[in-house]
C-alpha cells in the first residue's frame, strides 16, 4: 500500500518539482494535507519531508550556480522549455530584489531552480540563501498543505460519495 511509503513518495515528488522537473506538486501537497486531516499522516512529517526535499533541490542548484555561474542554468532548458527565457528575463530582477525574489519564486512554476542557481551565481552567502529558502519553503508547504488540511473533511466526504474511499 502506498500509505506505507508516502513520505518517500512525497520527498521524491517535491525534490523533482523543486529541482526543475515540471511535475505538478500542489495537488500532492494538498492530498498530503487531506491525509493529515484524516489522521493517516503526520503534519509534522509532511513539513519535515517537503521542506527537506525543497532545501535539497535548492542547495543543488545553488551549488551549480556557485560552481559554473548563471550559464550553467542552461541545463534547465533541457528539463523545461520555458526555462531559457525565464533565466534571461529574471537575472536583472533577481539582482535588484534578491530576498523578495527568492521568497516568491517557489510559488511560480519552474522558477525556483532559476532563483537558487542565480543566488549561487551572484555569490549570495549560503547562510542567507538557506534562511530565505527555509522561510519560503515553510510558507509554500504550509499554504498548500494547510488548504488540504482545512478542506480534508470535505474532500473525504466527496470521495466517499463518489465511491473512491
């Protein structure tokens, strides 16, 4: 049964999404919140796993940016066709508003790896980068998981009526 391995599935899914693979993660976080509301999954585990996966992806792209500069972000073009245009358009905006950009990029599909790579390429300190990354990850995970948690009873009731549970 998948519920026995849901933490690993959640970790892999969030890691892939935050690493730049265009997989939908919001429904997964919403579902995790619903499972927490029904008592099938710990909300603390959801936060720990999702924030941990997010920071792993962030640090990976930060390292790439630090090692190879902004040009290394062209690798994202292979994962996402829109990434090349995003990198060109966002470099100036990132430099002008680093903190705000890093906090909000997580909510924009496929923008987070670009923000993390640019942070490394521009020499943002690792402590500041992790601080912004952890704050934005907590807000991002909390938003989508919280909505699932708050609507959990409604979702379960709808699933029962439709014969899914």
